[in-house]
């Protein structure tokens, strides 16, 4: 991401171990992700002013399948106030 309010220079989420036989490696270079794609989009939605959980669930219908504390990225982690 680029922009004046973006907190850059960081990796958000868990960086996978890329060695063969790693716990999340399932063969032929394929990895099981540890962070859902909804995570950065939830933070972007918050930056754009969508704070209500009902609205977030409308634009990100799978967000309810993930634990907010462990899997989702909060707006403050990616953007300056």
C-alpha cells in the first residue's frame, strides 16, 4: 500500500516458513495462509469510515468466520490517525 497515512515498513500478520515440510506448506510450493484476505480490507474499510459491524459484514461477508483478535488487522495498525 502507498499513501501519506499508511504506516509502512512492516509485515502485518505471520510470515510463513518457506522451507519444504514446514507446517503450512502443502506441497509443490503451495502454502496455507495465516491471514485472511479480509484482514487488510477490514482495516481499509475502517480508514474509509466504515466502523459499524453490520456494514463491515455487508461488504466483507466472510469476516464473521475469523476471530477479530487473532486474524483481523485493526485500522490503527495500518494507518496513522
